[in-house]
């Protein structure tokens, strides 16, 4: 991961109040690492809230 990328456990901790799980945090971390800005999901509750260094929102 780059120095600005967050690992899944960091994302889970950061978004603890949201209830972000490890799997969703992993998807977000990999998307950030690969520069992906679009994620196909039926569960938008997490992906529309999480803000990363390179992506405003998914």
C-alpha cells in the first residue's frame, strides 16, 4: 500500500460508528490502492460515506 492508503483495520476503526466491516473495508482499501473510483454494489451505505485521499466518494 502507498503511504496515504489505509489498511482495512484502520478503515474499520475510523468508521467504527458506521459499522464498516472487514470485507467492505478490504474492498475500499483495494479500490483506493488500484485507483478505482467506481464500485458496483447493492449496499451503498458504506461506499457513499467513506472518504479517501484520492477518491471523494464511490
